[in-house]
C-alpha cells in the first residue's frame, strides 16, 4: 500500500513538471479565418435598399411550396391583442394596412388599401381615400366601414390591446364620408403619426362584429369614459373580440382568418405547423405596387411555417430536406456547421441586418449604477469587440445608441467607448467604490459591489456574456451573481424593475421615437423606461423632437440625445444584429430588406425545373 | 465495530469476499481516484500557481485562495487582480512559478482558443468560450460527487428513521408512513424535482442536494421497514424489551445496527442514481448555476456545437458513465460480499 502510494505521488509530481514545460499559450485561431463562411452578408447601407441574394436572370414562375422553420409559435393570432413577433410575421401576409413602406425609399408613404391620402395643413388631420377594388378573402368588398370599424376596435377600452392603443392615445376623432374617405384627427402633430395611423391592420367588420354592436357609437364615444362605462354593448363587443375564434383558428376544421392580403390563412395545427396559401383572387393581382420588389402578388402556392423549438433540430431538418428555409439560426451553426461543399452547393446562406440591437441594461436606481462614471466604467470593462468576434462570429454591428444604424437618425460622429479596463478601474475608484473593509470586494457606504446579472434561461449568448463579465469583474473586486430566469418571470421582473442588470434585444424600426424607453415619464408604473434613466435635457429633447415635423431639426435633436446617451451610458449599447439564415437554392426572388423580419415572401418563387443552373 | 474475535472479524470476512470480485476492486480504486480529484481539484486544475517565487519572496497562491475564501485573508497587493499569467511578463531573474497539472481554472475563458479540439495545451479541448474542458470536468467532479453523497446521506437519514418507526411500531404509524411513501412514489421523480427547482428563487447545488434528498427516501424507508419486520421478533429484541429499555434505545442501539448494512449497500446505488439525476438536471439547465462547471452542463453546451465539438460530449459523457458504473459495481460487489449464502 505504501509503495503504490509512493508511485502515485511521483507520477503526480512528474505530471506537474511535464505540465509546466511550456505547455501553455498555444493560440492558433486565425483572425480572419471565419469570414462569411460561404454565405452572403447583407448590409443595406447607403443607397442600397433591397438586396437580392438569388440569381436574377430567370423568369419567375408560379406555384410551389416553401417550408420554413420558426423557433416558437404565437399564443394566438388576434392581430390587435397579440404582442408576439411570431404572430406579426404571419399576420402581415394576411392582413393589409392603409399605407405601407415604399420599397425603394423605405418611407412609410406607399398607399395600399388607401388609394391616396393627404395631411391637413396644420398636420392634425389625415384623410385616406379607400380603394374601391379591394376584396376580403371571402369575396366581400373592403370598404371605409371596415377601416372605421378597425379603429373603433383598437380604441375600445375593453379590448385587450393596451400596448397598441397607447400609440393611438392622441386620436381625438375618426369618421368616414360618402366619398369613401377615412378621416382621422390627432391632437398632436407627432412625427410618427403617418406610420401609426396608416399602419394598423384592417380587419373585416362583417366577420368580427356581425351584430353591428359598435355601429351605434362614434370614435368620440369610445374615447369618452363616461359613455364606455355606461354602455354595456361596448364591453360586450370587447369580450367577444378578445376571445373571437378568428383570433385562434386552431385545428383542421377551424374557420380561416379572413384578411385581404396576398395570402390566405390555411391551417394552424398547434405545436406542429401553420400554413397559408396563395390568394388567387387577390384584388391587387395586376397592380405594380410592389415595383422593384416583385411585379405581381405572391408566386408561391403555399407557405408552411413549422415550429421547431430546438436549434439543432432545425438545422437537422433543413439538412434532411424537411424544411427549405431557416430564417434565424445560431451563429455557431452558420459559421461552423454548414460549411461543407455539399451544404453550400444546395443551400444559400445569408446574414442580413435587422433593426434590432442588443444591450446590457444597468438599473440606474441601484446604488452601484447610479453614478454615470460607474456605468461608463462597466462599458469599458466589457470587451465588446472580442465578444462580437468570437461569440457572435462577427455578426454584430457595434452601435453607440438606440437608433437604427443605417438610418438617418443615427449619429455617426460619436466614438464608442473603448475597451479599457485600466481607465475603468480608475473611474470606479473615483466614484468611491474602494475596498474599505479589506474583504477583497469593493464597497461604498457599507454596500458591497455585488450585483445580480439576470439571464433569460434560453439565451446562450447572454449567458456567455454574464459568465465573461463575472470572470472579468472578479479580478477588479466586483462580484457578479448570475441568475437564470424563465422568460415570463424575466419580463415580469423587468416591468417591476426588480433587477440589477439585464441583457436584452430591442426590436425597433427604421425610424424610432425614444419617448417610450428614455423619457422619465415612463419610469415606474410598469412604463418602459426600465433602467430608470432620467436626464432633464434628454427629457426636453425627446418632448420637442416628437412634435417637430422638420426632419433635419428633429434629427439634430436626436444627434444631441445620442451624445447624452453616450455620456450617461444608461445601457451599454452592444450591437445591431445580423440574423444568419439559410435557404434552399431552388428558391429565387429572395430579397432582403431593412424592415423586420428582413424579408417578404411575396417575391419568392420556386424554380422546380432547376438543373444546377444557379450554381 | 472492532470487537476482537478468535478467527476473523465480520469485516475481514466481508473484505476477503469483496476482494474476490476483481471488477469491484478495480471500481473501488477508481472511486479512490475520484475522491482524490474531489479533494485536490484546486491543486489539479487552477490558473494560480501552487508555488511561486516573485520579487525575492515565495508565495503559495492556491493556499492563499482558500484563505481568502474561508478565513477572511486578502490577496497580497501584487496579486490583487489574480492574473498570475499576465504577471509572468514582469518576471525578473530568479522568479518562477509551478502551476498545477492543468494550468486553467474552470471559469477562466480565452475566446481566442474557443472550440479547440484536444491538443497538448488543452488535453480535452476547449468549449465555446475557450474554457478548458478538463479543468471544468475536474471541478465538475466535485459537484457530481458532492451531490451524490450529500443527497444520499439526507435520504438515507430520513428513510432509515421513517422505515425504522414504521417497522418497529407497526399499526397506525406504519399505515401513515406507508401512505406517505405511496404518495411520494406516485409522482414521477424527475418531474417532481423539475417542478420544485422551477419555483426555487435561486439556483444552487445545495438546493439540488436537498431536493434529491427529500424525494429519494422512499426506497430506503421501505427497505428498512422490511428489515425491521424481519428482526423485531428476534430474541435479542425481545430481551431488550424485557429489560425495559426505552424504545429509542432498542431501535437505534439494538435493531438498527443489525439492519443497516444492506441499507448502506443500496445507498451506493443511490449515489450513482443521484449523480445521474444531477447531470440530467444540469443538462436541462435546472441544475447548478451557470458559472458552476458540472458534467451535465458541459454535455448540454456540447449539444449546440454538435457535430463539430465531439470532445465536448465524449469526455464528460465518459466521466458520467464511468462514475455511475463504478458506483454500481462497488454496490454490487458489496451486496454479494454481504450475502451470507455465498459465505464459505
């Protein structure tokens, strides 16, 4: 027994010596080895507004099916009460709006269900002339009545759509006239009014309100709390609306959703798939309204959206030919698991920019982060470039503020905070966080610098971020606790502002209004300024800019606002996102656009006769 | 237990019986190795040197780490940032450091070497953040073994007491305890555990150990109860009763020692089961907190990188397999050795 112990011990010593003989620091990752991994990178900078990743020399043909995979399905499909992005992605094909984005300028001014529109001189009243040749999927004509009904449904205080209704809070009246015009008046000249008042889905009155419960009430009535409290029919309508079968058409025999768009709803089998089919009677079939984008309505006969929650299973399904398109895959899959010549021969990989940015939010009301110097230091302690390069495989585009990186609001004159741990520690010490009691952890006024980083349970990237931060901050005497939470709990804590640090993605638009997130009015009471950012100058800039209709002047204010954000660092702004995806090369007309989700399936068509001509 | 006997003591008999089973003996040796890793993990895999000479003084950073963690000591000023590898650049003539066999800690990341296959620098490769897999496995062994032992200790404790009470007294107490057991076993254990973990405020291995302990006692309780039923009418028990000993003394001094051995044998199987459940929970993300390296969480991180990162699945998978097998083999060996029918 003694002998064998001696032998074991000497082996250990030998191992230790061996290990110390220059085994370490063999780093052999080539810096630019990753590149685009055989895919196309879509940036849409400058004048480029649409990018087509498929060959353009072929005549499109109709027919064919596209199967794509999403990670989650919506809880329901009621377009007003739903808040999920998955629902929007489906419903945007089925319902239409009065106006839509112009596919060349990406301004929200292309008439769709409206034939034309004009804004009154004072900027308060919008008049939309409704087309007379638009039809619902069931053959009924789409009229101004439907438009008026839709706005009434949104404004009905009992309809479960508070987040959406808040955008319409300044509406004072809406009516229609005999010329088939829809006239809506707002009490303020808000710069996003056109996008809001022309951008809500129009739903069919004869389906949603067959009894005409809302006919008796004007929009003014619905905005008047004394009327809505008195009249039982308003509540009755809302109750029926919130639970209407159109909002959850589940199963083989469910009544399909009636919309007016280029695709009809087909089926929704929960947990499995959702499908929509081409609307052959599309009212807009011969119109050239999607010029430069697609010449006619939709080409594909059918689109099936499969629900596969596991990323690995999604990729496996793609490789097995069960699905044709993964809009969003994991970066590691895009860069390391789809590089075989076989895969690249059969599939086209694309990473496309979407108006969504990731950030690390510091709760400004917590003692650790109330001082802007500490927040600046935190930003400088995070090696964002390495994170982007190695964890996101370079898919992120560094950003300094919340505005769309290729939009007109973004201030390109601001230089990002560098990665500078030495300067960061100086700032932290300047702010008074010094290890007074000698326990190895910095403290101030008796509070140790030990905070909790909340991570959503499913998010690998924010888990990695938290792990790296924990390891880095440990070395400068700051303790990070990582807490994984279910998404629903995570959001709940966020709304109640019960957190120290969060890591999130914000999905914005091409042009956005910072009021909701950054104005001090929205702190507490479950407002969206979760970080508790309050700054007098920022508040006044945000307020003035909202009602400034001159774009130049408005953007000048937003430029200044971004300087304030940069100085205050309420968030550590991380990156604008590129989503990595892959589709079967049989598909053509694949165009990438800057509005989410980054593509519109209208223009896609399937080349069934493909005999390798595209490779 | 060290009564002198003329020929061989009970434990000697069991020992010689056990040694005949070569596989079990080998397994026991592997358990010794695991125990060694368990105790000396910090000296086997760490980013701090065991001994170092710096500016004319000798330091023992790994020991210091214990001091900082448990005894309120502080890092020397030169080592405040604990970045000993960066410090090496400042070495002068006569400065040196001896690192552990694996000179990486389980949390130390280096993005530049992410997802490296096994190499001389990283014997079992690296994960998605460039952390050393072997180092994580060594520190993960701590979690696995700790969970195994503590959880089993908890449930053996509960199970033995309840089983003893049920078996000894019978009647109403027996009925109540039996029904409690039945209620417990109607819940699928994994689901029960996941449900409890999901409502827990914080993630920690202590919680996992307690939950595993509180949900696992039914088997032991039934077993002990059965043994008690067998023994309680033996002469020595009747004698103890006749002598007027209090029940407590009869149960724990006289009956229990004679029933405990087979219970402890089942406990070895329990350790294996607990390790497996912990790995499963970590794999699902319900187990240890994310910064804690465990075999299960290593496996789960490997799922995302398959098929590229084979080393991320192979080594932790093997570790779980070997550990669970080894405990089962030792348990089996013990059971056979204790079986009187096999005694010569």
